[in-house]
């Protein structure tokens, strides 16, 4: 019996940003169609424009249902939401229209995944200001997914090469992030990290947990969170048989993980995890004033459906030029395929 290719739903992102262009570039790669069956949720006219800008020579196939998709290389199947007036589209400008279109694409792909019409979802970049201008008051994709899937315990995982990081908190102020370091939440994120690595095929994941304070507080000299909140969470996870180390001083933890000591790292707040990931995955070329590499994947853990994403924003300054790299999106599609295949295998094994 031949292996079933997973159906991957990809949101086009904010139409005034680079999302549609990198989607067109990614789906111009024949190898994507050899590994999965991709389709896009968004506006077909925007994707037509993206194909012209990127000069990929692809055809756009507007559809209303997944069953109408062709899944043929050279053609992009688009669940056409018809929610963008291309004549009013201004690249690089924050707009309610762009925010609404980005939101509609995300909501549609979630709905398709929840009913089982697709196996995984991949999100293109949206703009938080535009999202809120459109009346959708979320701080990002992760919160939208949690809301519409009714998920309480979830977290963001970032991946770049060998480095994998999950977060206790993300889009909150630094002051609030410190307040959010509670043993119940730290424990929940450790559990999510462990399960994610098992879903990825690692039988006994090694988890490194960061301290919040410098030197992981040096036994309480620089703060109380390690002793009162982080260590109890680690001990609880260890008592359940998980392989957990920490709290490890943040200034050495990520280097150890990159060197292979840990399979995944638990970071305490947004920038603690994002900075090392982007140092590894983003490469700036000063001579040419551009990014040579923008790699990395954002994965939401704890959801009933699979969600991966690019690890960059809408890059308004590049929108409409056709020069943005699709590297991160291709990485996100690859991870979605891997997670989807694992779930398909589990479903098939339980039905045997």
C-alpha cells in the first residue's frame, strides 16, 4: 500500500506583506508536491498577483472545497475567500482589509483541520496591528488557534536546525512575563515539550529548563522564582519519569542545546527563546543590506490540530518586489508534513 500524502493547508498571510509571494515561491518547488498535497486559503486574485510578481509561471485554481483541489505541480489550489479588493491593495501599508483577509484565511484553515478535511495547517505572516484594526483583538496566530480550538494549555515552539525552544510566555510585557513564571505553567510547558519530541520520533526526550534570573538566581541571590516556581515544576516532571535538567543559567543553556546536550529547551519568556533561535537561523548581509538566510519554524503545541508557521513577520519593506525568501515557509511545510505523517501513522495503527 502506497503512503498517503498529507493534505497541508497554507494561509496566504496579510496580502499587503510578503506572505502571498513566499507562498507562490514555495509552491513553485516540485519537491513540495512530492511530499504533500498543498492548498492555500486566502484570496485567489491576491495569489494571481503574487504569481505575477514572483514570475513563477504558476496557475491559480480557485476552489470552494478541498474535494475540488487538483494537487498538481504547476497549479496552486486556492480556497477562494474573495475578501480582497486588489485595486485598493497597497503593499507595505497596515490596513483593516489586510488584517481581515489574514484573519479569514486563518479561521478557514482551522475549520478545515478541525473537521478533518486537511491534515495540518501552515500559517503565513500576519500583522498584529492590522489584525486589531480589523476588529480581531488577538496578539498573534497562537492565540487565534487556542481560541477557536478551545485549547487551554498551549505553547509556542521555535525550531532552527538542531535548536528547539518552547516558551512559558510569549506576547506579554517583560514585567508580566516574570509574573507568569508559575510552577503550574512551567510544569505544563515541560509536559508539552516532552510530548512534542515524542511526536517527532524521539523516544526519551532530554529537556533543559532555563532559569529566569541571571545565573538561574545563584541559589536565591538574584531572585526567588527558581526556588519557588521553576524547581518544583522540574521535580514534579522528574517524578513522572521525564528527563529534565535545570534550572540552567540562560547564558549557557542554549549553547549546550545547540551542541546536542538537550533535545529541547524550555524558555521563560519570549525574547529569552527568540533571540538565540534567530541568532542561529537569521543571517544579515551588511554589504548587500539584506538577509542571506531567514530560517526557522514556529509550531504551536497542545492543539488538537497541527499548526506550523514561518518565524518572521510580514516584511512590509519587501512586499511587492518578489525578492523575499521562502526558506522559512518551506521549513514550516516540512515540519507540518513530518507531524502529519506521525499522526496518520498513529491513526492507521489504532484502526488495525
